[in-house]
């Protein structure tokens, strides 16, 4: 049967650092915005008996100190959920209080092989210093990875990567797999678990992310994976995306989607159990799993919902 990886990319948002907000406010708007952030998500996951992986970026510790990362990972670990490694390399050049003037290159795939290895190794050290078990899974910020990334991860003992996102290929998602590849596959010495895609319209791919798909599209994608006996479904969320971009009020559209997703996964637990990477679930590798096919009706309904989200739910409080 397929396994579902519910993955939550969890990070300090660069926009709040660039806006010069105090560190405590950056944490609030990035990690617990408007009461619908990580704590809210942990509660819903527990209520529905679901496993989730929180990919946490520890790089802001270079600007604000390790305590920031400890405050992010502690409640996740206390809730019994998994923490693995996320990385936005621009934080390597950041300085507290400079309004974002200082930064390194933003996309990991724009670094050389040796530079990538050093960045990943340093980030892993920060994460473990914050109290997290040695990470075995990775996702690059903005899905910005290539085959050099996989080689670096393998050399550092990682088992999984989940950076391939065909809707963002060939850049910044530059791993040498077909854009439509969604099945776990051995590549570069580890297991690549691509982000699940749907084909919203003919030739137009869209990834399975809370703010990218409607509840109807998510339901159809899950049932498609079960019917076709896919190896895995990889779902993406963010600690901040159930709130508006300013982090000042809940986005009701996104909250409803996350609530609906948790219920869908709970209802399908026998056919599509959620998994942690640390479980090392038995995954059939290299299958020819294909994205859900297009539906004009589903897409147009989501576009109407998205218009409401952008015009109403995204307004600042």
C-alpha cells in the first residue's frame, strides 16, 4: 500500500527578518502566526493520529543564536513528531538588525558541490546542537537541489531526500529526474522521495501543497494514489501558511484545507498510513507512478477559491 509523508517546512521567514522585526516577533509570525502555526498543526495531527515530518531550517541560528532553533524544535519533539533537516542557505550571510542587507546566495543549487556539502553539514550540526536526533532526511529550501546535493547528502549519511518537485523543474528544482516523476527512487546513493504532483490542466503540473491545491484536488490525488497502488504520497505544508503572508490573521481557506486533509488521511489510514522517515518504511522503488490527470472543473473551482483567498483571506488584520 502507499505511505503518506506529511511534511511541514518550518523556518523563520526571510521577509520578517528583512522587515527588521524583533526576533520574538519573527518567531511568532513564522512559527505560530495568528494561532494557526506549528502548535495548531501539531494539535490537529495528534487529534487524528497522524505522523508528520517537520523539516526545520536551523540556519537562522547564525544570525540570532541557537536558542531560536531550540524554541522551534522543542514543541515538535515534545509532541512526538519527527524533525528532519531543511536549509535556506541565504541565512549564512545574515546579520541581526541589518534589514536583510547581508545574505548569501539564496538557492542551494547555485552553490558548487563542496560548498553544498559544507552548508548541509553545518546545518545538520546546528540542528543536532538544538537537541534533534541526527537527521536522515532532507529538503532544500525552495526545492533548490541538484545531483550535487544528493551526492553531498549521501556522503554525510542521509538516507532520504525530498527536494524533487517537477512543478519547479528544471530550476530551482534541478535533480536529474523527469518533471513528472513522483515515485520514490534510488538516486545518487539515497532514496529520493519526490513531492507529489497533479496535472491541473493538460501539461500544467501543480504540487501537493496546502496552499496550492483545493480540498477536492487533494482528495482526488489521495484516492488516485490508493487506486493505482502508488509507492508514496508526499504532501507539503509550511509552519506559516495557514495564516496570511503578514502572519497577522488566519487564512480561513488554508485552515479549512488543512483540517480537511487531516480528516481525509484519518479516514484512509488503513489504505494510506502516514509515516515518518525514521520509520524507514518499505517503499517499492522506481515505480512508474503518474500524477492525477487533469480536470477542468476541479481546477476552475480551485481558481475561484484561490481568488477569494488572495482578495479576502490574505488581507492583513
